């Protein structure tokens, strides 16, 4: 079993990232302190601006929600799905739909930065700063055709191993017709 040592699912993962079968790997990566400092500085500036311009006070709750949404990148690989969650956003990829999963180098300049990125048609990237440029490229199919999801992680090789183990455990030739409702 490849589950991150000492990592039980937190409340969010239990509620919104259900695994199908045994969870083979779980990773939770918080934003680096620099990102928190940036959000705190922006919120502080809006707080100061609110003294002179009361409308700026309206932006503070929005900034807080934005901060909370993009503070954590979670990945779990179970026997049935790969769940990727950056805040509330991310795909639930059926194991049967995966064509390949490979290690790649994530160059933030090529993807336009960190966070949730869409560098091309039917390509999405989920990445948090500080992973050393490691990522997993997952090529999979849904009802509309081929998709590519790039997942940044400092433990990318473990995600690839978990996906390989899940694919080996799944019945050969999983039916793609059953994937019609799966969306990113």
C-alpha cells in the first residue's frame, strides 16, 4: 500500500474525495509560506484602503475565500479513481479511463505559472509552488475524447506507482462507455 505514511484522510477528503475501493496513495500539499504572506499583504492593503474607501471592505471576504480555496492541493489515488482537488476544483479521473501516467518536469514558465492552468485544449495542470519541478502527466479519456491532466507533486513517482497499481488491479479493458458522465 502506498498511502502517505501517517496521513489519514481529513474531513474535506472524507466528504469530497471519496475513493472507490482501497486508497493506494494520498497527498496533501499546503501552499508555501510565501503565498500566505502575499495573500496576507494584499488583505492588509485592502484593510488599510477600507479606512478611506469603505467599498474596499467588500473585497476582504472575497480575498479570504480565494485564499482558502487555493491554499491546499490534494491528490488521492484509489482502486477506482484519481482525485485531484485544488481548493474546490479538480478532476475525478476513473482508473479505467487512464491511458498513461508518466513523470515529467513541470516548468512553471511553460504552463504560465502555478495553480490551476490550462496550457492547451483539453489539458489542465494543477500545481503548487515548491514541488521541485516534479509532476505527473495523466492521459485519459472521457465521453468527449482524450484529456491530459498534469499534477504537480514532490512525490510524483509515488503517484505514478499508485496509478500503475490501481490499473493492474482493475479489470482488463475497463468500459469507456461507462465514463459518459465523468467531467473535469
